[in-house]
C-alpha cells in the first residue's frame, strides 16, 4: 500500500499530534469506560488523498496513531 507523505508523518506523531488536513473521521468514536482515570477513546480516520486508514487512541498503553495494514 502506497501512502502519501502526510500520512507517513502522521504515523510518527506523538500522543498530542492532530490529524493532518486530508484525514477525515470515519465511524463513531469507540468509548471504553473503566475506573477513573482508565477510560479512553478510539477514533478511526481515512485519508482523502491516499485512502490510508488510521486509528487514534487516547489510551496511554497504545500508540497514539496506528496505521491500518491491509
């Protein structure tokens, strides 16, 4: 799968990294509730340029931005 340069950079972003301009939300966010402060959310994004898909997670044990491999 070829991905655009913006998505290459997105995959390297840290927890506070914002989605680049071509990434749009797909589906509803998944909310995982646990005992405070352990709850977290996951949101899926897709690039309008190269169709790469990412999941952004707020869980401290996950990578912030995960590129889907297909």
